[in-house]
């Protein structure tokens, strides 16, 4: 008996002394992983750069570092489908503004064209901690101002498609923005590039009634299923809500039935309370929640991903639904699911830990009109490829009084 | 109406017309302006880019827009003595984002530019900045003293002084600082050799730590302070700041040393940095003095960091809130705290550049129909 006990002790000690199985354990949070229909209190264990296990009770001793996420939400790293990281002087460093917002994948929306993509890759993408994916502008020079954006001669479907095929999984689609001439040629060429490269198109074009362009025609006749239109909730682009009757346009429902996707793209002009409220009342949410964050829109309405999610919740969307539209939906829209947008075991460990704050908050739309709300979603911790890259409250680190000498805790 | 009473009325009307009409009136705020020693409840009337009037009570009828600041501290726009905001350089942050959300209306870039590339570097920093940007010019061994002096003369208002990254840069930096008549800032541990008006930063980091290995305050700090040397915080390590503050040492200025890295880990934005200090035992007023009057003095810019009639309408409305949460430091350790500072409104030259609580924003239901259809 005594012998057995000591044997067991030896085994237990050996087990205790072997290095912990996991590098990081996020314990006790409410895990929302819509792709796996998971919404429950679970633990998430990370080994190296990957998610090793998602289960109900993983012992704290099995990990080198433990984050107590009780009372918090643990969700897949958010995907911002409409970001600006290159090509315009208003572009932002994603490591500066995306990671603290829980965004681990930012899709640059048309900053570069096929002629400037390599520069973008070398100077920004390859140096970013944030995963940056790309909608390539149909304009070869990229998003460098109105003259370039109206220059049909620089919209080459074949060259654009060739560049996309050269970088599969990095360039995920085609952007056409701000085309200011009559007709549909820029959209046709974008769709042609999409057909040649088998990738989706995302549009950002104004209604120009004087130029024989209407929304109906564009959405129903030219866009393919899986193509997207961003800036859903302004009223000068897709005109989701008829500005005279207040009704969601019938062609919007028809386009959605055909598989055309609508992206939020908040930005500095594209989220208006009257439009968003009427659309949501009539059952027209965005398929994907995104920010269109740039140096200006980040100031006025503070519209980072948690802010956009909070605004959709104020309009009646549930948190799990908003998370789906910020993770799995955008991953699917750019053909990156299931590699991205879910917390499945074996997936790259991109994780956001979010909190709900209650109180009285002002939420400003793109024209700085406020709507008061009583709950706000905030990002408290971000993990990118297994590394803690943002930790507002120091959840993953030791107390300063017990931290020993001056070494930086890794 | 008699002719006489009509004349009286006209006279009263013209007197009223001579009174300034404010664009914005900030009422009932708890004003804290250490440079002018103004404390207490005051109303502040703002016209265009300037402060028109500060008085115990100003009528709302004189203003186009009035906000009730009863729940807030009203301070001069804060000054962050040390950030990195040339976005072309790795680590450079978007100054506008980080300054405005923290009530900061003046940031000083720390050595991104030398005298020879100031123009191009500054033009990048300014994009959508919505904040005043000054520059510590990096000490440059190659440029002649005359050329640095010429650059300084051309850009007098935006040059803060000279930044000496390393101890060996100090003699050269001192020459340049003397040539342009501006202060010197260094991160190299050199308290023992610095002179009056020169600034030692990083005193709460191991680089130029205020405490020794036994966490005792270094004696040379007191003698340096006696000579008029100034101290700035920079990167914040609780293991240094905690014991230093406990032994009665506070730096003259508090800066963030903000980079893309430090903005994430340890979230070194100005409001968070001040909150950390408050949770280490610094009073809110002591902390705020070190980001207003303190840096204005260090920069020898008495026009900044204070509220005065005729001065720029650079202001912050700050809420001090009770909240249990953790904070992270540059050494990656956690401090549990119960107080947080939050910037609710930032005004730069009379313009609202940050309105977290929607104080000046109209409620969407009361604005009537609005649209961006063109």
C-alpha cells in the first residue's frame, strides 16, 4: 500500500515537473464561435501559433500562462472586411488601430492596384503583425485620387486577374471605388477580372442618376452571387431605404436572394441612424460588419469594430449574430473559411476577448448625430497567431509586486 | 412708445451687440489650470479658435451652444512631451487618433526628424492630426550648426528642442540646443551631468531609472533637481514608479513615449498612463499638472498648457471614474486599480475633435431628416 502511494507520488511529481502542455489558456469565458454553433462557457488552449483545444474544463496547471476570462466573451479574431492600410494618406497602421480593437485580419479595400501591389506587400503587409489581406483595386495605380479612379485605360481585367492568381489567399478579391463617369464600364471590368480570377468584387460607387446609372441595374444585372456592395447604410450609394417612403427597396431583397452580399463599411459617411434604423426594422442587416476606418473616420464616430458591433446591437442585433457577421461571414465572403473566422482546434490562434460595459453611452453616426445606448462592447485582449498582442487590463501578466527583477515578462 | 424710450432700447441693443457671442459655452465645469492657479467652478466661453471669457458665471443666452460640464474636470488641452508620430517610420502612430481620444492637444515627436528632413517628416505627421505637433529634432552629427540654426529659425514654432538618443550625443546636442535657444531632451541616463533646463526622460524605466537595484531613490536626482534639471516619465514600469513615488519622487512631466508597440502593450495612451499613476498613489491634480503646466514650462512655452482669455481654445473635459480593473506596464506586469481617467471631450482651437459622451452632438431624433445624398 505504502509502496503504491509513493509510486503514485513519483508519477504525480513527474507529471507536475514536465513542461505545461499549452502556452496559453483562456479560461472560463463565454466562447462564441458561430461557425461551430458554439455559445457556452469553455476554455481555449493555445500551443505555439495554433488553437490546441476548446473544451469545458482544461486545468490551469496545463498551461504556462492563464487568462481568467470569467465574465468576458472569447470570440474568433475579428475580420474587418473594409480597412485601409495603403495607397491613401489617410491609411492607418493596422497594428496601431486594428489589433487593439480585436481585429486580427484586416482586408485592405482597394488601396493598391496590380501595378502597386508588390510595394504594398513589401512595405506594409510583410511587416504587419495584423494579417492583412487585399481587395485589389481594378485601377492599376490603386486608390490614388479621382483622376486615377476615373481612368478606364488603367482598368485592365487580365492584368488584375493575373496578379490575383500570383498571390492566392493574399489577394482575395477586386475593389471598384468612386468611379465618377457615366455608365458601368468600371463595374463590368471588375466583374470580368473577378470571373478570370474566380474571386469576388466589392463595390463602392455613388448613385449618379444624371449619368444613366441606377442602383437597381447595377445590383441585379451586373453583380454575380458572392459579389459585394459596401456602405450599406448611407443613402447615396445602394439607397437601401427609399428616402421618400422609408421602405427598404424591393430590389435590395431581390439582390440578397440572388446572393449579392452587403457590407457595412461605416467610415466617415456611411452609417446614418435614420437609414440603419429603418433598414433594421424591416429586416435588412449587413451580411458583414466592417469599419472603413481611416485617419478621419477613426476620430469623429470612433467606428472601430467593437463600436460597429455595439451600434448593431443597439439596433436589435444579438451579440452572437454580430460576431458571426464579424468573423465567419467575412471569412466566407473572401473564400477564407474555414481557415479564418473560427476557433476550431488546429486553426491559427487568432482570438479576441471582449467585454460588455453597461452605463449610458453616446454612439455617433457618420454625421456625428448621436443615439444613446446602455451597453458597449469593448476589446480587452487580442491574440494573434498565439501571441498576446493587446492586453488592456494586464490579464495575461503577473502582478507587479511579484514580478521580480527588471526583466520584461515576455 | 416715446422717442426717448425707443432710443434707450436701441442703446441697450447695441450694448448687447458689443458683448461677444460665444460659439460654445462650457458651464459649471470644475476647472483645474495649475499654470494660472485657477481652480473651482468656472464657465468658459469660446469664440472661434480662442477662449473669449472665463468667469464664475456666463449666461447661456450668449452662446450658440452650451454644454453642462458639471460632471467633468475642465483642463487645458494636455501636452504629451514625447511620442513617435512619423507614420513612415516603423512604430510611428497616427497622432490624431491617440491625442484626441486622450484630451491631448499638443504632442511632441521624439526625434523622428533631423533638421535636414524636418519638412517631409512633419508633413506626414500632420495628416488629419487635429492636434498641435512639435518636434524634438534628433541630434545630427553631420549637419552644420548653422544649417540646424537656419532650420530652427524657419520653423521656430514647431521645434521643441534637440533630442539626444545616447550619452555620446550629448555634447553635440548641447551645442545645437544652445545655437537654437531651445531645451535638450535625452533618454540616456545622464542626470549627474545634465544642466539647468535640460530634461532627463525614461526615469520610470530601467534605462534611466529613478531608483537603484535596491529600489532606493538615486541621490543624484535630488542634486540634479537642485540645479534645475527636469525629469520626464516616459515608459512606465510599476517596479520603478511604485517605489519612486512611494519615496516622494514625482517627475516634472509625464509623457507616453507612444509607439505602435507601446500603444498596444502596455496601452500607453495618455489617459491610461495618467490612470496608472493615479492608481500608484499620485493625486489626480498632481498627475494633470505634469501634462499641462509641467511640460509648458519644460518647453518654455508659457502660451501652452493653460486656459486664458485670448488664448487658444485647447481644452479637455475629463471624467474620473471608479472602476476595478487591471493596468499593464512597459515591463509587462499588472497593477490592480480602482480609478480611471477618461477624456470625454477634446477641443482644439475651438473645434470639437473628440466627443466621446456626445456632449455637443445632436440627438438623431431631434435633428429632423438628414441625409448625405448629393
